[in-house]
C-alpha cells in the first residue's frame, strides 16, 4: 500500500485522497509495529526497509485491506481491534520491514477493486491464490480485470459445515444437489458451487446457492434450517464448529476439498513491494516468528516452508 511523497506509483491516488476513499470503503484500524504479535518478533531490517517503495518508506505505514469477519484468520477482537492469523502475521511483517500496519475493514468482494484503486497497499484476508485471481479471468478464462500478484503464506482447503447432527445427511458435494447452500460471495467457494450447479443440473437435481455478505450470515442460514450447508475455508469452518455461532452448533461434513495457498495480494505494478514482503516473510520463517504466529492460532498444519510468489496449484 502506498502513500504520498514522490516518486508516486504510476496511477496512484495521493495519500490524503486514498485515505478518504478508504474511510468511505471501510473502517480504518491503526496499530503500531508488533502490536498483538507473539513475543520474539523480528527487529527492523534496514536492508528490507530500503527495498520498500519510496512512498511506503516515507509514510511509514502499510495500509492493508481486509474483511475482518473471518475468525480465526481476520476478525475484530476485544474493543473492536483487528485480530487473527492475518493480523498477527501482518504486524510481524511490519516489524521486519520497519513500518506500522493499518487495517482497512471492507467487504471481501470489494477488496480487489479497492487495491487496484490504490485504497490499500496490499490485501491480507484469507484470499486464495488461484489462476483466475492472478490472471484476472473468469471460470471460462475470459479476461475481466487486471489480475493480482500473490505472496503465498499458508495452505488450506474448503470444508462443508452443516448443523449439528447433520440433519440433511450431507457428506459430499453431490449430496448438495436438490438442496440450498449458503456461502460468502466473492470467495473460491462461490466458484466451486458454480461448477457444482452444472453437475447437479446434469443429475436432474437443482442446487440453489444463496450468497451472503459475510460467512456469519451464511452460517445463520444453516442454523435456521434455510440452507443444508455452508462452504468456507477449513480454518474458519473448524473455528465455527469449535465455538459455535449465535448460539448454534455445527459440525464438519466429508473431506477437505481443493487445497490451495492463501496469498498476500498486490496490484500487478507493485513488484517492489511484493518482493520486499516476500523477503520479510522468508525472514520470519527463518527466525521462527512465523511458526509462533501459526501456533498461537492452532494452525501449524497450514505452514509453508518458504514464501512463494504466484505459486498456486
């Protein structure tokens, strides 16, 4: 995320205007370097700091777009402060880069647009790195936007969440045919269900997909019996099962699907920032800070061995 001070990024919005736009798009939540991170965070690396774009160094802040409704990846904790895996990891990256981090809370399906409008410098929001997002294409490989670059930092998959007791006996995607599924719009699960709709049509059973603004809303539909299942990322699904939502209890159904990496997302032109963040992430992995962050959230199983640029599979 960039700010003021020449040399400005080509097409970048000057910092005051960008912050004003961000304030309209979502809540600004500022925290200093290292706030909320596990102990033993990395000290600033002057070499890494020097590799940041000039406008980021001048501002001393990375503006991070995130949908803070996705526990335990990113959510609002005590006092409305950002919390979760992405938040702790962002603070640790800020420590290593010698800058503060500032979270901008915005709906998930609006994050790409905000990034490409320079409202944020980067995105950390449990966003899966996949070819469609990288290339800016739809499921039929048609170009629809500029695309994004990613630094991959965590590996996970999709899980099916059903009401406790699994009253509609769902265990596979085909079991969803003839039923209603709820999920958050703009997610990889939305694309997965688009494909499943076609498979169900061939089987002669209509699959109805209800898209919501947040995953909590999708879970509420399952709790109310208005949807047979909610599809979401496995850590989020496990968190919902463990903690419940709005007094309702859930369980996982079937096996984890379509394993893929989460990526920190950047506008295509921001290669200098992307590469500096990748190097900072590799330092956190090397120093053991990365493992501490994942362990804090019980997510060590999703650890990567190194930062990879655009490495989706």
